[in-house]
C-alpha cells in the first residue's frame, strides 16, 4: 500500500474534556491557536478530535477572540497579532 506509512494513527481525544483545567476561553489565544490553521481557519472536529460540545464552544470562543483582535482572521492580520501576543 502506497499510503500506508504516511500518517501515524493516533488516538484522538477531546483536549478540553481530557484536561478539565484547560480553559476554553477567548482570553487564551495561545490555546485557541492550536485549533486554527496558519491561515486562520478553524480546524474540523474530525481532525482535532474535539467532541461536539467543546467544538461548538471552541468555535464561539475563537470568533470572539478574533473580534477582540487576540486571534487573526487571515494571514494578512497574523503578523500584527503575533508580534503582540507571542
Ligand atoms: Zn470535549
């Protein structure tokens, strides 16, 4: 099989359910950033493994965070945001 070794299968789990102390909050762009692509897109649940409940919350928090300018909408904004937060 040509595709066999391309991905290492890993058990997916919801990071927010696994670690109750991990805040799902718009004030934590450092955490939210793990769930968006470099281009600012929210990563699908089937890829991150986040459960439906948390994904729903996550989406709202990411959008909220964008509006507070803690996260970026596109790569054009990314440079500004990164300079300030990282
Ligand atoms: Zn969850």
